[in-house]
C-alpha cells in the first residue's frame, strides 16, 4: 500500500494542529497553563507545509502575543536536509548527528529544547543573528567548538520521521553560518501512512501545567522581538516564497513599524492607474508595503527573495557593474511605483483608497542577505539608477532587533 499523499498529510496534520490550539486556548482560559509575572505567551502565526522528494513536513513559525487563526502556506523544496539545515548537501557534508553507518531508522526521532549548534570562535553566529544566545541560554549546552569548515546539524534523509520542538540549529558552509529556530517542526517519510502521522502528532497534545508545544514564553531575557526575528529568519533563510515572507511581515506588522518608525502601514494596497500609463492592461499598482512614518514621510517597501543561491547581487566588473536580473526586476517595479505618483489623478485615486493624501514616497527594496550584499558593488551598480534604498534581509532583521532593544 502506498504512503500518504501530500494533500492528505496537510489535511490530517492541520486538523490535529487546529484541535491542539483549541485545547491550548481552553487550558489558558481555565488557568491551567499560566505564565509568571513579567512573562508573555507567544503564539505562532504561520503553518508552513513543505513537500520534498522524500518527506512531507510542517512547521509552526512566528511569535504573536494573541492567538489567531494560523495562516497556512506551502512550498516545495528539493530535500529535507535543506529545509532543516538551510543548506544543500553533498557527499562531503559532515553532520553533527546522523544514523549509524547512514542506515535508515523507522522510529520517530525527537529533539526537545535542544541547542544543535556549535560555538564559533569567529563569532559568525552572533554576527548573523545578534543576541541569538537569548533564545538558547536555557537549553542544553553547545556542541563544542567546530573545526569543520562545512557541517550541518542533522542528517534527516534517513529518518522515517523527525520532530523538533523548541530547538536552535545552525549549519555552516565555508564562512557562511545560517541559524534556524524551530518552534515546532515535524516531518515524515512519503511512505508513512495517515495513521502513523496521526499517532506521531498525537504526542504534542497539551498537558495540564506542562510546557505546551508551539507556544513560546517571552521574558525580559527571552524577548518577544527576538522570537519574532527568529521566525522571520527561519523563513528567509530557507528561501520561502515572496508571498509567504510578505504574509508573515503583515502578521508581524511590528517589524515594519519599528524599522521605519511607521505610524500607518498599508499592506498590498490596490491603487488605480488613472492617467499616464500607455499599457491599458495595467489598471493598478500593488506595492508590498506603503507606509507613513511618524515624521510624515511616505515609503514604499518592496520585498524580493534573499537569493541564497547567488554569491553577489551584482554582475560584471567595476566598469560595467550592474544589478542581477532578479534584483533589477525589483528596481523596475519601484520605478513604476515612482512614476505612478507623478500624476495628479493617480494621487487622488490613491487618496480615495487610503483615506489620506500620500506624499511622494521614498523607495526601498529588500533583497539579498549578508552572503551576497556588498555595499561598494551595489553602489557601483546603481550609479545611474533612480534614487532608492536597497536593504538585505539580515540587515532588516538587525534593524528590527536594534529598534526593540
């Protein structure tokens, strides 16, 4: 008999996850699960389903102060190792944990409140994610100092099923470190059956006065902002779709509000073209984010991917330096938005939608990461471009953490 289909996996898992959070809400309402003074419950915002060549997976991501319906997203990724470790693997990859002789196992492998990282003498992990130790201080100790140039936390390909509950992971390839905080992660082989999935997930049922799976607790030492940033990094470091990233940002609006000192934020507003567009099929623009700062300035923020497979956001040498095609697409979108606001009828139409008069917006493109953003190369590539700001995802995360510290 063949294993569970991806559609049935999603249906089975979502029903169990939904019931889980109904039970959680009841426990909290009955005061059978409480925080201490100064602590706050943090609930996930996103349920992300992933289909790989060998496994199906789900992950609870986010850190919200109020429990809401989970936003369901899905993606397809080549391998489970890439989902868990944030890096593609090869035959030379060194794993911190692996099955003996790389043999498959049929048991559920579960890690709870574990720190599956190494201590890096060059502080590359702290640089990538400032304050990361605030997340795992209370967990098991580091796995020692890594002398391996390339290593990943877990070899998951041979596991029948795996569960990561409140765990911190970090892999390294060359000089690049990619952290991952797993609030709750579960994956099973595509050969598993529905009953097996249901039995595995039944293990997360909340128990009176015990820590609840999927619910984090923020304290002054483990701030809510740090947990939200960790969820944000989890998404962009596994190369999630733009729509998944922007949906997460909208759910965690405090990220945009803090970074840009925003007073009003509009997510994906549809603003009609009324004049100045020769393309009759383009009847509106829809920027990812349009905001007004507390100082009265307007900004458009467009999100593209971190482009983890690119070594640089630019191409060619100094004299011919230009932005990569995918980055250039984002710049072209910003140029279109800028042109829209040069026509009075468009501004009037935008005012009708927003219920306030927008000013000429500053343009911001979020793309790339620490791994491929080079300030001087970007400066050279944009010498003849219209003025705009280019921010990479890691810098965006650090700006958020700095604004909330």
